[in-house]
């Protein structure tokens, strides 16, 4: 019997899939899942075997999540759990509890993957019924919009001093990143190169965006400067820093987008990103924000 795959039915099937202690069927007449052993006679026109799910598939799902995870701290801890032997699933959850934002990403990722499995299963049924397949599922809203606040620095007099301290601290941490990503001497040289570059900018033209958790904890910042009278319509993103615990959640991209929008309102026509900022991940993120490569750096025309 044909049936429509509603959100309620999809959730029922996912729930049944995760109950590995029983084998389930979907009852297309009563629109519910039932334990197979409770059905006296399985009518194939009424009952459909739901997708199988086991610990091996669960392990592979965790592997895929880790391979896509951009947060380096959580990624390495979770990868260590997978190959530690006993208690993989329990320890995986324990590590996730230490990274609440990554934990939310995991459950969102898992839910989406499980629902896609059910959709594929249902599409197979649609094929057998001679009906059109389901369309692509819409992308979920990024976690960054629900759990983080983005604001322009120095807009509020009450937070002016605090913003100044935040941006100074973030700049120092940004410099330390050079030493972490390279050996100490090259890292030091890159940091000095970045500091010397700051001397060419107009301090009065600074435009920065700060990201915080909804509880007010600092998450990251994007700092930009202009060139004063020599190039009044051009700005440079001089620093982009995201706290390690919050990396891989889309905060850096949103900081850049918010900075771009703010600069455009200020009459800026070109935004530059110097080569000292570039890493493989940053390249991918800048291209997705509309930048094009110029020499070893990037430029965005507004």
C-alpha cells in the first residue's frame, strides 16, 4: 500500500532503526512501525522492511563526521577515541560533551544522515510504485546563527574599553598562530611581518566585527583597516581569529561576511586579504565569500 513519507513517519522509522534490539517493519495501513515478531503474517503489500542500522554503520558515521570536522582540537580527540578499542561509542559521547557546539553539530549531522537513509529507502519504494522521487532536502540553518552573536566593535560606549582589550588580545593570539603553524623562527618572522604591515594602515579607519556566544564568551573577530587619504575606498582584512574551541562552526566565514557588509556601507569598494593570512581552509572560505585571487593574496570588489 502506498503512503506519504511525512516528517512524523520519518522520525518513527529513524527511532526504530536505532533500536538494535528489535527488527521493525513499517505498517503502511496503520502508519506506524511495528516489531516484526509481533506480526503473525507479513503481508508485503502492507508491511515494509525498514532500513537496517547497526554498530558498524554507526562507527562509519562517526568516522565520516570526524573527517568533515574542521575543529582541530575536537577532531584529534574524537579520532583517538575511534581507535582506542573498547567503549568507543561511550567515549565518543564523553568527548563531545567537552565541546558543546561540536556536539550540536554531531547530532545535527547524524539526524540529517539518518533521514537521508530513510529518504533513499522511500525513493526505492516510489520507484517500485512508478512514482516520482523525492526532491533534495533543504540545507539546515548553520549552527552559527543560533548560538553566536555578531556585533560591530566600538559601537557602544559602555563596551568601548572592553572591545579594545578584546581586539588587542585577539591580535596577540593571531600572532601566536604563526608560531604554532610554523617552526618558531619562521613563525616569529611572519608575526613581525604582519606587525610591520599594520604600520601602513590608518588606525582611524579600523572596522572590526566581534563574535560572542549567547552567554557573552568571546568566540572570534575580524579586524580591518583602510589606507587613509591614499586609498579611501580600499580596506584590508588584517586579522581573522577564532577561538580554537569554536573553529569549524562557520564563525570565521560569518565574521568575514559581516565585515564585508559593514565596509560596503562605509563606501568601501575593494577588500584585500594579504598573503600572510592565507591557509588552505582560509582560501576555501574566502572563495565562498566572493573573493578572487590576486597574486598571492585575495581581493573582493564591492
